[in-house]
């Protein structure tokens, strides 16, 4: 059962017991807490079993590629390689700056 269905079911049970308590007899109120606790337990179990896993809606996170992704990669193949080249140059520059800082702090 999905979460919306369980929520509606709990609400309907609560309303049903409330109406019966108000208009029919007082004994139903004794049964209401255990039934609601039981339904709440099912609700918590359902939430634990159906938690969203990382990458559920994202095919790239699962390692799958879509047709649009492959078209994009074919069309912008050079752009992707340029992006990687820029990232590599940025990393090299950061390393060079860190080495320069270390040598400068060592001189003082």
C-alpha cells in the first residue's frame, strides 16, 4: 500500500470511530487506540521500505545513458574534451600556486 492510501485509510478509521463514539456507543473508543497504533506501524514500515534511493530518478547516477545524452556527447565531443583540458589546467595551476606558497613560507 502506498503512503497516500494508508493516510486516507487512517483518516477514515479515525472518522468512523469518532462518529460511532458520538452517536452509537462508548465501547468503540476502547478499540480505537490499538487499531490506530497498528495502522501507524504499517505506515512506518511502508516509509522505511520505500525510501528513495540515490539515483532513483537520475539515469546517469545508475550508469545508464539516455539517447539524448549520447546525441549530446556526439555533438559536443570537442567541447567536452576542452572542458576536461580546462579542468586539468586549473588543477595544475592550483598545484603550482600551492608549491609557490610552500616555498615562500619556507624562505621566511
